[in-house]
C-alpha cells in the first residue's frame, strides 16, 4: 500500500490533519505501508509510522506544479519499486496510468455547489480533477455520506465505487483543556486583565469565502455591541482570499475587540477551542467539517450550520444557525445568554467526538483498498 503524502502543505491544514491521523492508524493495524512524502516530512512520517517505508520525493515536489508532474511519472515508478498493490492518492488528483489500482480521496463537492467561493483557476482545476478521478479511480473515498450523495446527484458518480470513511480526531492533541491551558492561551492572545472582562468567541480555519467569516463578524457585532462586557472575536488560522473580511472588520464598533492571531501552535488549540465561550463555524458547506469535530473534542460549545456533512459530524451535540449575519447574531446571542446550555453542549460534544476515531477510519480505508484489488 503506497500513500502519496506529497500534497501535505507546510501548515498541516486539512489534508495534513487527514494524512497525519490516518498514517499511524494504518501502521497500528499492521498495514504494509509505504509513504511518499516531501523531504521535509520524512522524519515526521518515520516517527508517526515506524513500520512503514518512507520515500522522500524530489525536492521540487514542494512546488505544486512539479508535484503534479511527479505524481504522473514518479509516483507510479515508486509504486513499482515498493511492489505496491494499491496507490492511495489522498487529495483529489491521481496518476492517470499505474500498474496497480488507484484509490482517490475526494474531500467535498462544494467545488460544484459553491463555485463562486473559490478562485476561478483553482475551481476549474479541482472540478476537472474530481471528474477524472470519478471516471478512472478503482475506488473513490469520501469523508461523509453527504459528499457521497452530492457526487452521485451532481456528477452521476457510480455509487458502487464510492466508499465513506469518516475522519477521526486525535484525542491526545484535541482534549478538554485544564485551567492552565486556557489561561496560557488567553495570555498569549492578550485577553487578560481588567480591560478584557469578557470571554471570547472563537473561529479556527482558513479565511476563505466558503467559511462565511464576514457574516460571522457581522453576526458577532449584532450579538455583542450592546453588552456590558462583550466577548472578543478571535479569528485564527491562515489568511485566505476572502476580500470581504477586511470590509466587515472595518464596520466593527470601536468598543468591540476582534483579534486575528494567524496560525496558533498545535499545543495551544485545546486551550483556544475549549476555552472559548462559543466556537462559531457558520460555513456554507463542508465535505466533512474537521474543525467542528476538533472543537467538539475539546469540549467546546459549537455553533455551526446544518449544511451538507456538518449534521453528520455534530448531530445533536452542537447548536445550529443559518448563514446570514442576522440569524448568526440571534443564535450566537442566545448561546452567550445561556451558560447551562453551553455547558451541556460542551459535554455532549466531547462525548460524541469520541465516536470518530482514526482507528475506525483506517479500517474503512483498508476495506476500500481491498475492494480496489478485488472488485
């Protein structure tokens, strides 16, 4: 089994969390595993999967164009060298020719349902890649039933070749924080002292149009502008291409506090998520919703939308809102005013998150690999 991890970005974003969670789980159940990766990640995968064969790719694969070219030529050669029975391409694209079956992960269908939320060239590329993978891959893995159903509805995908494998959550990294972890994060964010009597509302994710950050900002303003001790809004994560965010920030009243700390250290994420009054994630749609699951694992009260896969992840353990700013404001205010409900949601979220394990995900992946070899 050869996994192509060369697509993992330096910031360990969504695809990075996916592969970094899946690889050790596959190794733990005895999967005969080889991992192709960027040279900077070789030691990491040797540590995560001690029994695996780790093959660093050429230095050039750190550049996207070179990686895509190497995927077509170099990856099939690596598969032959390690005598792989299956290639797993975990991020939409895959080699068009290979001596062994190819399994591709398609993470979501919002490239088709929300095309305006993506840069034009990027959207065109990934829509083409998804269509190609649906036609040519031996099996296609998807992280939710909603994504499977959307691919069938929108692209007439063959349901007999689609396999659902939910993501898991790293329960050691994403855990209910103690008081010291919460205090450390508040101190690093500057949310301490008499000038910061309120708590904070947290967002963690890429600041791209699909995440609906401008409406979150406007909804937070509506919910908090008349409060005596309004909570801050902390928008953490990488910068994206949502040009409306700066405009929404410009409209924030001076008495409210909004922070954009950028990327947070992994060690600070439990304190950040579990220490928030509310973790708000009013996305227009997700293929899975890993940020929601990670916040749930930290015992956070989560406010999200009932779009696509998010109810599969959140169930009854999160609060739901709509995508417009007015409704976000109303529902956020209701949560901020109801401490008992937030406490109950946090407890239910932590319990539900425990059902999503990388061990279970690994078993579903192995089943898909087996189907690829023996259809």
